[in-house]
C-alpha cells in the first residue's frame, strides 16, 4: 500500500511532469462529415480557430461527393472549372492547411449551391503569452497551464484517483 507521503510525492511528480510539457506544438486533425444540407458557415464558427499545419479530414460517400479546392471566385460561384485541386476517390480526403491564408472548398456534384462549401482562414499559432504581473501571476499561470494541458491534467487526475483508491 502507498502511504500518504508517497501519494503526495507521486502527485507532485505528476504535476511537475505536466508543467514541463510544452503548449500546443502539433497540428490538429479536424474531421469534417462532408455531406449535403449542412451549414458549413456554422461549422467553421464552431471549430475555429484554424492554424497553419492543421489537417482537415473530409469524410464523404464515394461517388456522391468530392472535395474541390478553388479560389474565392470559384467558391462564390460554386464553380469548379478552374479547380486548384480535385479529389473524388475513396471515402475520405486529408488536406493540410500549410499556409496562412483562406482556403476554399466546394463539392462539384451540385451540392455547393445547397451549402456544401467551406471557407477556412488559417492563422499562425499565437506566440506564448507575456508573463503576467506579479499580483496575478499564480492565477494566470494556473489558467494558462489548464488551457494548454487539459488532456494531461485529466489523465493525471485519473491516475491520482486510482492511487487514492489504493490507500
């Protein structure tokens, strides 16, 4: 059995390990259920912000949809005739947002006019926050830590809860 002193040491070790982790440094993978009768303007609002190097993964029904990268004019007119890229094989397509700009995607199967089009504006990852003032430093540090390490904190709490059950 683990004593209270050992449990406290384990808890401090978990917190120290979490604190050593960097904030977000890897790209996100964002799944899109690419189908007709979906409001992709609302979808973008719910999933923003999008950052350079994120991946969009389109899932669609083979033979009933495609993913076409177009310019702004093609997007506004639902016109794929000057497509930058067209993908229609398989049932999914992964696309990396490798530049800081606005990307425009449409479906050329006629569903674009019903809303099956997507405009994604990518941003650079924001720089780390400036150090907070001394009076608010501990609260600001805790809040920033919680935002950038939520998954690890959740796992650490689960480990600590399991350890407590062992005591």
